[in-house]
């Protein structure tokens, strides 16, 4: 009997690993910008790493590539209609499916990156339409209109959050009065719970799940506040006023060991919070004028935060626990940041890509190159998957080989 049980357990474990590999997540498994890839180039040639393939024809958009298994998914807007594209890993277009009308006001075009989870795909339009699709062919399985069905509130730049799937729940923030934050059944689109939050409109934040002392919490940011909710029922555990008037919080909070780092935008810097022992409140540890990007995020490596800011146009290294600036340069900024294999990948708003080595008390810029079409608003977050670097700008997607030989 024991001999038969072992192969069965092994098979179940193997299936779980395969399913995990087939999923895609926003900015890595933990939504922290850290990718697990190893054996990557530690230096680039002057022209940058090898370009494996490129696709022109996505249309307008700021979404990242979503890589799941041997397929690549991305969205783009052509003549006010958004489309979902699927490629194989060699760049061949597998299919292109219409999603519907897209946000065409401030910064027109697609803004939410598709998420693939356990054989289904999920994407959100700037007009508040959640679509569940079949990753094999792009066919729609269900849709939910956050504005019509849940009294969602239109915000200045269109809703932009990257949907979070956790088990059978899909979380998002319509920003309505009664349904401020909701959990949907990811298989049917039916409502599981709705929360009034703290009564503020949505603020572009892509939420995340954290665990503190064995208890799981849902973290998100609405117009003025960062808040923690019970992911099982939507009950607000705590909220904290970020003292930021503009309501732009598209950066996902960074969490480690009871500390939560949150970024504001446009001259209002960032703040470090510490959870109380019971997890039911937070206190401020430090504030900084740095890291005031409206989007771009930061990465935490060791005990240092690395990232850029909008006001001073600096790229900086800041101590996680104290907020003390260890190093700062007025280059490679403003920018988005991710990390893999111990190095930092910086993608500036002007189209420059830099490879940066983190140090105990700072950093070293190792290599740089520029992608084509170097203009403004290179703000799609880069993605690393299986030794390839995916860069999106406007109509185009570039895929580079960054695997070390």
C-alpha cells in the first residue's frame, strides 16, 4: 500500500509544480518585482542583449507582457478598441481577440496586464470591464462591469489595477460606496463579498496578499489610505492616512517581516509602516521625500530599497529600516525597476534600459542600452521569464535573450 501511495503523492506534487509554472503574476510571484531566473548575463554589449523577436502592431497601451508556460499574452488598443494578443515564445502570433471599448482620455490605451491562473486568464479594461478568457483561444468565459454592476467610480486616468487571483477569489476595487472593494468567484464572476472599505474611490493600486504571524491579509490603497482587509470576508482590519491629496497610488506596497512600505506620487514621497503585534493596526516608522513616482515601483534587496523618484529625478538606495539615503544619482530616473539573479533592471521613462548591481551601501550601473522609439512615457513594467527580458513601449513588444552562455 505504501509503495502505491508514494507515486501518487509525487504525481500530485508534480502537477502542482507544472500548474505554478503555467501561471503568470504581476511583477513576479510575490508582486515585489523579484523574478526567480538564474544564470543571466551580468553585463551587456554596447547595443544591449540579443533581440530574439519583436512585434509591432499592438496599438496604444502601457501593459506588460504576461508569460505563462510557452505562451505570451499582452493587450493593446487600436481605434479605441482593446485587443488581447497571444504569441508563442518564438514570437509567432497565435491569435488576436477583441476585448471591447477602451479608455481614451488621459493616456489613452490598455493599462491592465493579463493574469493567467490555473487555466484561465483575467484582464481589466480602463473602463472597468473584468474579462475572464480561455488562454488557449482568447474566447470570453465571463465579463463583469464594475461601474454598472458595483457602482464603480470613474477616476482621472481610468482604472488600472492588475487583478489579483488568490485561490478561487479574484480581488479588485471598483471604488463604489457599497462595493468599494470586492472579491469575485474567479470561475463564474459571481460576487463572493463586497466591502465598503473606508469610503474612498479607487486609486490605481494593484493589491497583494501578505501573511503576518500566520494570518493572511489583503493590502490595497484607495484615494487617501492604505488599508488591510480580511481576504475571506472583506472586513477592514485597519487603515492609515497616507497624507497624500492626489489619489494616485499605482505602486504595490512592499512587505517584509511586519514592515510595509508604501509610495505616494508627485512630491509626497513614501512611508514605512510597522504592524502591531496583533496585526490590527500600524504605526509610522519613517517618511521620505524620495520614491514619489506615480508608477514604477521599487525593489527590496537585502536591507535596501532601490528605485527612482519623480521630483528630483534621482535613482536611490535607501535603508529599509531607517529611510537613510545610502546612494543617489541623477541618472536612470524616473524609471521602473525589477530584479533577477541578484541584479536590478531599470527601464527609464525615456527608453533607456540599465543593468544595476546592488551593493551594501549603494549600487553600480554596469550596462545600458536604448530601445527604439525613444520618446516619453516608457512606463510599462519589464518582465523576465525563462532567461528573456520583455520590454513594451506603445505599439511594440521587444524580447531580449539575457541568458548567460
